[in-house]
C-alpha cells in the first residue's frame, strides 16, 4: 500500500518540457490543465464538464488540476489537487499486444478519480485536527509536483514525499482509508453514469484473461462477488465488493437528487466506520470491513426510503 501511494506522488514527473494551456470552456472545479504530450482542449473540456456535473450533483467544491498524459492504462489522484489521466485508455495483453478502448472508458476512469478528490475533500474536514498537518503537507507536495510538471527545475520533491509517505500519520490513515476511498469513488462514478457496471466496462478489454476479468468484476454493483474469487478481496480496490452489491441493490438512485442524498448517506456511513478503524490497532480484514459498513448502510435505509430507492 505504501508503494502505491509513493507511485501516486512520484508518477509522471516530466523528463521533458510540458504545456500548461488555457482551454476555452474549462471552468469551474478544474483550475488548470497541463498536457504532458498531445494537446487536446476538447478532451479537457469534456473532462471538465464531467467534474463540474459531479460537483453539482454531489454538492462538492473540490478543485483540481487536470494533467493529461500519453496513452496509458492508468489514471490517478495524488491525494492533493491533481487528477491525472491518459490521453487515451490503452491496455496491454500478453506479448505486448495493445488494446485501445473507447473514450467512454477514459471518462469513467476520470470520474472515478474526481470521486477520490471529493472523498479527500470530506476526509480532510472530518479526520480531526491531529491530521491537519498531514493534509497541509499533501497539498504542498501536490503544488510542488504541479510546478515540476509545468517545467520547474528548482523545486524539491522526491525526498520530502518519501519522508511523508513513511510518516506514522500517513501510514495510519492510508492503510485505513484506502479501501473506503476506492469504494466511494466507484459509487460516485456509477451514480454519475447511472450504470451499475460502469467500472467493469471502464476496465474491460479483449485481452483480459480469466483472472483479470474476474478481478474487475469485483467492482460490479449489480451482483454479489463470486466466492471463487474471495481470495482477491484483500486488495483495496475490491475489498468492499459485497458492500458494492448492497449499494447496487438497496441504494440505487433514480435521479440526481437521489444521487446526492444517497451519496451523502453512504459517505456518512463510511466516515463513521473509518473513525472506528482509525482507533483500532489493526486494519480490519475484508469480511469484517464489509460487515461493519453494510451494517451502517442498513441503518440508514429507513431514512432514505428503501421502497422508493431499492430494486
């Protein structure tokens, strides 16, 4: 897990000049656009529109800097203010075969990453004053990374980021919150696109083997995870797969107003469980983590109206 966060902080530091562009129509929560390779303001505007729609639907003011890199199979949020996405989603199979995907895959992946930014915004206001310095340092590192991405050569970064990642506070909060962050970011993405299988579709390509396909299916909100693949549920992206199935069945919105109400309740439940996890000496295993979160979600069903919102 620590290696994953280091990679987020260090990823895509440029080896050559990049371009910071003012694109027409990019407004609202996207503060700045940086292209690492090909300039495409139409793509930047489409992503900006998605982020702004999500900000309105989910009542968020999370501002981000949008970094668009070359073709890749990965997008990321740096736990500060940078959402980084590829110019196109491209996956690689056996023997280096390349699988290009539809632009919709990129849109869903980007929505998921902006979901991380929304979760991070809420987390920083609820995690308690003892974590204020940590979030301040994450913001500072994000600002330094953006400066380097824009071509600055006199900014320190690597040593400070490594020291932060291995600090006790970061180790604690990252180990406890990662699975909840992935879960909530998935919730916002599937709510936004009104598709329980949006994350599965975003990660699908024709080169997937059985293992890879069944792994991405664990991010499906339309069905329970196959017990055959339960051994994979220790990984943060899929750890809360049973909770996803619960949301897909019992907390599925029919419109934007319901999306906001339900996401608010889901976030409330996550933060309650996360607060308990932060007080525990050990991170809960996947079975207990799902039990705890589903129990909290069940407690809000009468409040949000199960008959109206369940299918």
